[in-house]
């Protein structure tokens, strides 16, 4: 057990180690990174074993990695095009809409025209009687509930008794062609009784005569509160008396992912009675489970076939009702059924970022330490739960790093409203509140008279530490990210030093690299990811994996991991990741887990396969595998490379008695996290870190903001494929810029979504894109595959606050509403002019920077911390470190024993909720029905 | 998204097109199709017959003073003989891809747009339709309910402002003959009827005055993105300098009301006692007051009005020091 990881201050240690093999979170010390689960295959690197040709003599800046001895110099760290790029570039990739089966029928979905209504009756007779119509289905054909999270299943294939938003599914038809299907759909008559609908999220907090869902004894009062969270950690008293404080009330609009490919699905029951569903899914396994539950058939009778995915970003990670509809219609009609969405339907199924109202308090003490972060987040979930249970946690718990904080006080609530459902979107739950935290830090730095860069650098959690709520931080490249963007952007010359309208700002981010306790996962029985390899007489290796390639490059990453260990060129690796029939279970492409978990599994499988081939080479060459080196399609004697055997020859020898070589590798996380309610939310085997600097031009007369340039540093642990990482960084910038400057789901005065199309849902065009300088920082994560961490979501977070802070630098206005559209900013500029007493916005004064004495102290502290972090990185100092050490706490004793003011609570007292300004806190005014007594 | 079925006619000269139009009960002209076809897919007043003008050669003339209705907007941008103000304005329309299909006539006759109208059929059903496309329900206006019979959908085409600023003349043709009129007179203050075109009539070309080349100009456009987006407000200005003095000044706006606005009288009145920046400021304020957008496009109307002031100032900025 490494000393550096404390599950909880004063807890853990080898004496409590369990010997029965059970894994119990909260009781043991964190697992040593690199163990990667129950079979710790790797020994620490012996540099001797890395061939000199690939840099075996080089000392790694952050110490050795357990995978170093499996590096063959083949492909890891090299920019390679994605392995499926040519399929897409030549138009041969088959997306959802490209699947054509003989005899297919076209399905259409009848949707609700009302926000909220009871269905009194549905008459489908006319539709059924139409020529060319083969089957019609309504809610009666499918009464089983489903939902992406087992705890909040609240969806049906079609409405049961009521519709909950405009666009909610009511019935579906399938016919021989689309025109007939549309006619049939329009001929279904539905008798509705309209109910009063809820559109403002604050109304969702109130008791309602007709809550949008009924959760039985778990229902929270009679309200529309779907989930509420309360977390208090640390010394809240010093928070309330902190001398530097910034409190802001944020209004953040809802967002849609805006992926290119609309949803599409094909379902077919084959002659063996099995169901195959083709769908561009991020999470085929959850669809697999949901289909089984909804259709009442065992999972083994279903084959989920993931097609090429034309962009997901979280928007294709729920099991969807239209997928159920296709399967139901296919069962009824006995023929394949295809359903393609129009763009508008994509907005109705939504699952985008939650519209949110966030109260954010950032506090700092006289020593320039972050005394605490206080957050109250009310988020608008729309009509269904989707991922909302998790989102409600993420809005709070994901700002407990990268900074060491004195206290953390979070109230969060998610309510149902009669809107399309919100869900998971790139940067899930972390984006909005991260923006608020980083803008708060900028404001606090200004109050202190310190450079916001320095404030951040002097308050970072070190590597190999623990956050205030108990996340295990392994590697962190936060410091290097900040240093790089500071230098490359010319920060020191530009900050508070540019003319009116020109500004520069910094923002940081922190994101999970895989969910430590994923949704459908049995910690005792299933790994997170499994990879099977097969190598036949041709010498090529087929990789069977369930990881969903959604354009992020997961096929390429797993191919690279296998190719690296086996020292084979990428074209000898074949990926089979599409079908559940042939792929081992993978939990899907969400929470930035795939590269981290799947590549770890792939490395394990590849090592097993390699060992078989090495053993055969041993038999041929007579040298022990320890002194054999695997190079490009050849295995040779380390001390005389002329003595060797070809890959193919060794493979043939290994196959002599067993035929095709197969191997399997899996990955599961070490037991982690605290024991408090919600401790699992935000838990990850590693975290990514990023820091961006953005430079903006603000047109003070029109309110237009143009991002001129962005320097984007992201710590992805190790860039397995720098080309792909840079692509993710630039893409994240584009998406984040959309959220901060233009994208929003606009609801009209009657609650209608006004812009369900790509003309008025304003995704940034190439003209608005700044020059993005992607900067890769490699912190060499001890548990990541070859040191890698995620790069798909984290890079989105910092661009928002960087732009907001740059706007402040440019015109002196603190942003607290997103997106910062020109009309909104113009209004703020007008107000600001009035406040400053100027008529012409061109005469506005702009903020300037006078360093206070604290700046010097913080610079010194940042420097000392940099030295501390370096020692922790290279393992000369791995003493335990937990959040709180900066405030004088001893990491080896329980916090509560060291301070009377220390609190750790997840159930609020009346006093905690007294602040009338806090919206989400009001969710706690209701009593869950099961605790309401007999009444 | 399915195209409603229609019969496509492709006459190969103007006479045949006009004759065909006189025969059909209900039809639309189609030129580039970049406005009409998306509207058809959304079932916005589709017609059973569509007459394509793509083979009508008479409509493709292009010179310094004559611009045919079937000239592609991309060709306007690329052709050096076209007036610089027209080229500049055309270069801001939609995107290059769309400009390669879209035509001058199509842009002039662009259907008016509204948040409550430019939506799919299902969406409009959910608001019980609106009077611009009421599907025989007699629905009211959704922007300003209980008002009058006028439709307030917004005219969001760019070229009209430039044509008005350059004092262009528009030429129409129909079975009952050809007619011409000052460009601004082409429009009718109603988002439904939109312009003076009678059934069977079409725009053939636009002409600029012979001295147009002596006029300079500028076009300023408000839109969130520098591509695709329709103008949320647009200001075109044209002026003639003689002997270091302003000899003529014309101003036009678009993207704010159901028709483009001609503010040339206002502008002309200002040149007598021209005082540089101050005159510009006054004119800009005048334009703002003259135009009254409603809440039916992306930006709120109050903002669009205020921006008219800024756009006018910027369009006229070359005249600051005169």
C-alpha cells in the first residue's frame, strides 16, 4: 500500500486490509495506482527492459510508469490518423440512416402538441385501416419503464396516461413508405385534457396538484423535485468570515449537443426470433438492458448493433423511446422497421445541458487561501430524469479540485418541468458551475490585488492527494498547464494592460477520467471494461471490444494500445466493436472513461497474447523471454538482435497445439471514495486538468465578443495520439465557445422551444473560431494506460470562464449570464455606462492591476508548492496529503479531532437552509412521502 | 422531413413561363430554391405546381446597370462590373454554398420570416398555427395577438437595402405586360402579400441609374454569425461626392420590418448643413426612430433598433470628416 493515498484522514492503513477479496470503499486505503484491479500485472519498470531504440535510457520527468516496460516505440505518442477515418472520408461509413434491410418499413412517431396533458383516448382505427400501414402501436403496447439510471426509471416507449412536453411520444406507426406513414400518423386522433404546465424551474420547487411524475413513497413532498443534494465539508465558519468574497447569481441557458447526425434506428426480429437493433448509440450496453426490460425478453435474445455515430457528445447515451418504438413495431409487423429523426425531433428528445440557476460564493482568507466555495445550483431537468441524478451531484462535487479549499457547502436540486429532458452533455454537470467558480476566483483575486494566475498557482492540490470530499487525485499537470498558457499567451504583458475592448482571461478545469462507480456495475462481479484478442494464422490481431467509437477515436486508441504492446503496425490490428453479440460488455462512451479503462483492459489482453507468442519464441530461440525484445513484427535476442524469429513464425509455433490464440483483459477501478451518501458521484480513477487563456475583442457599441485567440493547455496524462488529443482540445473550444457566446435553447413566452433547428440554434461557424493553440501536458498518470487520462470532456470547461474573465479585462463587466449574446452584453454595457456616469461606451474606464503585498507572498508560496509537487511526482515524497494541509491540518488524524468547526454532513439542518436566496435549498422544505407518517 | 409533392415545370423562355403561369391556378416560381424548398419541407404554404426559371435565358443579364433576376448571388460577388455596394452586400448573404444557388430575384422576393412561422408543421400545430399559414383554421397572429389582419413577419433580405440606396428600378413582367417602378415601391406593408407582384407576374431584372458608378456606399449588417444568418438589421448607405462635398445621400434599412425602409428623404435633408459626426449621429437617431421591429427574430427588437443607430453611424463613417 502506498503511503500517499488516504481514503480519509486518520482512517485506513494496512491493519484494516481485508483478506477475503471483498472490496470495500471508505474502509481501506486507496488502491495503489497502476494495480488496475484485481490482477496487478505490472512491476515497476526496470529500465533495462525498454529497448534503447525507443528511449530506454531516458529518465521520465515524472518518474517511471508501470506500462513503461510494455512500450515498444510502435505507435504510442505518435500522431496517427484515426483508423476509421478513411471510411468516413470516402463516404462508406454506415451511420444510423444508412442501414437498409430488405423489406423494411418506415416508422413515424406521433408526438404531443401540448406541454402537459392527460390522454383520455387514442383512436388508431383510421390509421390501421389505411393501405400500406402494417402496424400501429401506442403506450398500451409497452408498459414497462426504463431510464438510463436504475434508480430513476421514469420513461416509457410511448406515453401511458399523460404527455409531459411538446414532442413527447404518443403513438407510432409503420408503413411501406414514408408518405403513407406520415398520413397514418396524422390520422390518429388523440383526445387530450390539458393540464397546467410548468416552465420556470423555480415553479418546480413548489407543491403541485399534478406532479409531472409520481415516484410513490420516494416522491419528494408533492413537488416536482426530482433530486436534491446537500453536502457540507470543512470549516464553514471561516468561510463566512472570509475577508475576500465574491458572490454571484448565475443564469445559464440550456444547451443542445448539436451533433451532425440526427437519431436513427432500425430494428429487426430475425427468423431465429432474435432482435437486432441498429442505432448510433454511445452506450449500446444500456440500450441492450433497456430493450430487454421494455420488451420482456432476455438479453441473450438481443443483438445491439452500434452503427457509425455522427457525433454524440452525451446526446446519444440514453436508451431512447424511439429505439423501443422501432423494436415494438418490428415485433408487431414482423418486418424490419426504420425510424429516422428530423432535426426538430432531435431537439425534442434533447438530453442537453441543463438550464441552471447557480448561486456561487467564492471566499478567500488573508493568506490568499481559498477559504471555501459555496454553491446553490437549481437545474432544470425537463420532463424526465435521464442522467439528472448524477448531474445534480456534479454541479457541486466537481469543483472540489484542482484547488485546496477550506470548506465546501453545496445545495443542489433538479426539478421536472414540461420541457424536453435535459441530460448529459460533454463536461457533464461540471461546466456551468466551473465557469462560476473560475469567474469568482478572478473577482476574488482582483479584490486581493493579486494576479489571478498566481492565486491559482498558490492554491493547487498537489499530485497524489485527496480532495475535501474524498476523491483520490493521482497525477495532476495543473501547474504546468497554467505555466504554459501564461508564457505562450504573453499573459504578464497583457493582463490588465490592454486598451478598452481588448481583454485576456484565464480559466481552469478539472474533470473525471472515467466514472469510478459506473451506473450499471456490480463491483464484485463485473469489470468496467473487457477486451478480447484473437490472433489466427495470418498474424493479424482482431480486437473485440464493446467500447463505442463515436468519433472520439476509441477504436484507434484500443488499436494503438494493442499494437504498442505487440509491436505490430496498426494495419495488422482489426477492431470489432459494433455488435453486442461479438463484443464483451463495455459500459459505453460516457464520463470520459473509454481510453482510460478500455486501453487498460487492452494492454492486459495484449500482454497475455504477447506472453504466449514470447513463450513460443523462447522455444524456437532458446532464450528466456526476459532477454527477448519484441520489435516490429520480429522477436529478437536483446544482446544480439541478429538472433530472432519473425512474429508470424512465433505465432504459428504458439498455435501448434491450440489453434487461434485468444486472450482477454479487463479493467476495474480500485476501491475508492468516502462512505457518505453521494460519495461515489464524481469518483474517478484519475482526473484530467486544464488551463486556458483566451484573448477577446469586445465591440463596446454592439456587445459583440470575438475570441481572437485561445491558448489551451490540457493535461491528458500521456497523449497516446497527439493528433487526436489536439483535435479534442480544438473541438472542445468550439463547443465551449458556443455555450459562452451564442448557443441556447430559447423558450418562448408560452413555453415553446423557439429554435429547434440549426439556423436559430447558433452553433459557432468557422468565422467565429479563434486561432486555438492546443498545448498537451503529460503528467504520466500512474493508473492510466501508458500514463494517459481523458481528453474528451475536460478541455471544454476552461474556455467558458477564460472568455468571461477576458470580457471583464476588456470592459470591466462581470459576466453572470450565459450565453453572452450581443444583446445581453449590450444591456450590461448600457447599465455599466450609467453606473460609471459615461454617455459613450467608448469612454468606459477599464480595470487596472496594482499588485498588493499579498502578490509577493503568493508567488513565493506557488514556488514552494512547485518544488513540493515535483518531489511528490518523482516519488521522493509520497507522504500522505489531503485537502486541508494548506490550512494546517495533519493528514494522518481525523479532521474533526483537529478542529471544532470541521463539519462533514450530507443531511441539512433547518439553519443550513435558512438563506432565502438559496433556491435549491428550498427543495429540502418538502418531506419525502415515506417519511410523512400515516397521513 | 419530406418534400410535399408538386409538379415541376421548366419553360425555356420568358414568354412560355408567363403563358404557363397564366394557366395554373396555384403555383410558385422557383429560381435557386434556397428559400422556397426549406419552406416547402416545413409545409409553409406549398403549392401543387412550381415553375422553374432555371432555363429562362432572358433573366440572366448582368452589367454595371442591369442585373437579371436569375443572376446567381455568387456571380454578383465575383463580377467586377457590378456596383461595389451591390457586391459588398451580396457578399454578406448566407454562405458561399447558398450564394451559388440563390438568385437576385429570389433574394428580392424572399418570403418574410417569423419565429412563429418558420417552424415545422408539428411545431406550428402545437401553437395552433398562425395567420401567415393558418391551414384553414383562421388562426390569429402569434407575435401580436388580437391586433389586425396585417402580418408582421420580417423581411430579411439584404440586397433590397442596397438597391434602394442606389435608387434602383425594378422591372416586372406578366401576361398583361411589363411594368417598372422605383425599387422601394415594390414592397407592400404586409408580411403575407409582401410585394406588388400579381399572380402570374415575376421580377425580370433590376436596373441602376446611369450615374450609379458615381455613387459610393457601404452596407452594415447585424447578425450573430458571420455566415448563414439572415440580417437582424441591415443599413445600406450610398452617397455622391462632388467637389469635396456631399452631393447626394441615400439610406435604406432591411431586416427590421415586413418591408425594407427607404430613409433617403431623411438623409437628403441632412446634406444641406452637413456637420460630419454630428449630422451622422442625428441621422442615425432618425433611422432608429423611423423603424419599429417586433419580437419575431433572433435578437430582441429593442436591441435591433439600437443597433440600427450604430450600423447607420458605421455605414456613414467615411463621411465623418466632410
